């Protein structure tokens, strides 16, 4: 029986040969698997860039890959070129990658929104395929900052009535597991279907979240206030509108125009300050015009000085009527909201009288005498300061964030529609834009490595 336990030289040789073959097979399998994982990650990274630049998906296979191969062939060697050709970049593959990335970004966003309050702005528009699209952006607190991101992009199947828009919003919140009580603000363009007293979106939302703050876009209100002008100036005004509309139909021009205008959405407090300042300027300008002093209108002043035959008094009278009409309409569309009640948010170390509850006033009193916070307040932005005291003064922070989070305008929706137009053109009229739009506009970084681990790596086909 001993000779059965001891391996013979022939058996020992056989075992060593089999062991060697196993090691070779394992090494070959690992060497073939690692490049495929890298090719998969490269595919995701290219898809991310395609979406961020708002280009057609086929550009990856038709332009990016051939260009990369040419560069590798010229700068590196044939082996690198052969490896690069294995990156899966077909039109359909890029589309699937973008959907995966968008899904990951959306999942991260939903998880963030579940941890605190958030506010939304929404608007609708019609795309090149005559399909109504509902867009919504969200503003929320995350890691000491207030962040804005795309909330949803949804094609409306029927009409954009208040009930239909609310149904889309309601279903999205339910499917995402988001509490309606956490939504503290909604900003709209003031359309009847949105702000109707009975069946408007805002009315429907308030039935489920009574304490939500509803705001009418301040840019839209400014447009309504400036719309009614004197007949003699209406020609100039309509000419300006035609120029701006022409610019807005060209995505590149629209982007440049937005940069030149430096339009930045801000919180409600800041926007009310700007409106109050403009109304004050209107009063000053009217006073100067009454005295026939045109120093605030240098182009008009030069025109009158260089054209002595024109009736200067008639022009000045038209301008005076226009300024008065503008002031009246601004008073109509911008009521004197009692913003002074929120002065403690902007200056928590100076305000003494507030309409806060007793426990909130006690926290505010304690905060106002914290000298280290006084120094921090001077060095930080208003939102950053309040977010930094969230854990130490939770009651007063909870009150302040409900004032700072709501949107003042629907400007983000307007700029997103420009990006939307650039993506869904006549040549791509069947494109489902939501995934591409989310990837291109979102500030949430996708987890590419996690996506790669959840997928099985395949070479290009």
C-alpha cells in the first residue's frame, strides 16, 4: 500500500505539466480580461464627453475613434493602435452608455434630495417635433453648498394643462420616494395653466404641501411690466425683440448673448433688492427728465444735440410718459412684499425684532453673540454661512434655508431649452433627450468605475 501513496516519477511529471498548463490558461484569461475592462471604461468616458458636448452619438465611431487611431498610429505603435480599435463606440453603444450614466446621476441626485429640503422651478416648451416638453430644475443643500441641478425632463403626451403637469410632477416624486413636505418652493412663469386658482399646478401642489412658497418668475414679471409702452417707443421695443429672438434661435449666439448679459439667478431676497433699486432709479430718472436733464440717457442726449431740427420737447415728453408707465406697471407686478421680516437672514448680528417663534429667537440671540461666527459671516457668502451653522443652530437654520432655497426666476429652464434645441434638431427629431440633457447639465459626477463593475466587458463589434 506504500507504493500507492508515493507519487511515481511519471506521475510527478504529469502533475507538473498540468500545473503549468493551468497557470498559462489563468494568466491568459487575466491578460485578456483586464484590457476589456479598460476598453469598457474608455467607452463610458467617450460617451460622457459626447453627451457633455451635446453632439450626435455617431460622432464617437465616425470621428473620435478614427482620429484616436490615427494619432496612436503616428505617435505610438501598431500594438496600441490595435488595442484602441477594440473600444466599443457604435451609435447604439454610446446611447446605452449615456443612459447608464444618466441613471447613475439621477440615483445620486435622488439620494441627496432625500436628506434635506429642496425647491424647484419648472417651465414647458415645444420641441422641433411639436412635442411639449416639461423641464424642472431643483435647488438643494449638499456638503456646505447650495447646488442647482436638472430635476426632470419629460415629454407631455397630451396637453400641458395644470392637471397633466401636476400628474407628471406627482408621479416623479412618488416613484423617486421623495416627500412632498421636503419641497419648500416652486417657481413658474405665471401661465394660467400653472398658477390657476383651482386646477393650476401651484394650486394642486399646495393641496399636498400647504406651506410651500410659490413665486412668479421675476424675469417674466419684468417682461410683462415693460411690455406696455408708448406708441412712439413701441417700434424701437419691437425691433429689440426681433433681434433677441433671432439670437435665441441660434444656440451658439444665444450662449454668447447669455454670457454678455451676465444673467445670474439668485435667491428671492437678492432679487427683491434689485427690483427695489430699479424702482428707485425710475423715480430719479423721472425727476431728471422733468427738469429736461438727459445725462442718464447719453445716446438720446447726443441724438437731440446733433439734430437741432427735431422737436426735443416731444421726445422728452414721450420718454417721461414711458418712465411713468414703467413705474406704474412695476408697482402692479412687484407688490411691496414684506421682505424686511427676513432681514435677520441677511444680517443675523444686527437685527433685534423678528417675527420668529420664541425658541427660534433664543437661538438667533445666541448666534448673534458668537464672535467667531461674526468673523466667519464677513468671509463667507450668505448661503455658505447658514449652511455652516446647521448642526449648531438647527431651528434658526431650518427657518433660514426655507427663505434662501426657493428660486426667484425660471432662468435655468430657459437656458436648458437652448441646450435642448441644440440636441434635438431636425436631423435628430426622434431623439429622447432626457438622458443626454441630464448628463450634459448635471453637476453630479457619474460613478464610472461602479458602472463598469456592473457590466460585462465586451470588445467592439
